[in-house]
C-alpha cells in the first residue's frame, strides 16, 4: 500500500495543512497515482494557476514486484519551472534538503519507507509537499 498526503504552500504558509489532500493505492503491479494540475487524470491536484507544476507532474507507479517508483514526467518545456527532491524518513528527524530528482528522472521508494517529495517553484516561494508511506503489505 502506498499512502500519499499533499499540502500546497505559498509564501508564509510553512506548516499549514488546511488544504491537505490524501490518496492511496494497493501495491499491485501497474497501480498508478499521479500529482499535477489536471484533475481528470491526477488523484492529487494542485492549484490550476500554479504553472510551475505540469498538468501531470509526478507519477507514482507500482512495479512487477510491488515496489513503488516515482517518475518526474517531462512537461512541454525543455527546462522545468520547478525542482523536485525526495526526502526519506520522518519529518521530525530533520530530513535535510533531500535527494534531487532529475527532470524526466526516477526515484525508487523502498518498501517500508516514508518521507516527502518536494516540488519547489524556481520563480517564487511556492511549493507542493507530497508525503508518502510505503507500507509493507
């Protein structure tokens, strides 16, 4: 099972969770959870006018062995308007800046892991925080 929680933050909203949304999927091969601006294909949807986030920005895809892989999908631009980082471990442990994910790149979410995927706007103080918990089921 992969559980995701998403919070969007702008400027001084740090720590605000009022707009938190959640999604989950069983760890079955082919299962997919998407994050982006397009509500017709994404389970977690960011504000429509946040153009630093693609229509389909992130895809969490379950592989043949039940492992989850994060894909930062390439958008319509050659250079991204955001950066993506993955932080592993509970937030209270001070995860640090996290591991950068390349534009069009992937990151594996090991079984039993938890953490956060951060999508930061390169042009301003906005960010999308997607917490994840990959349960051992």
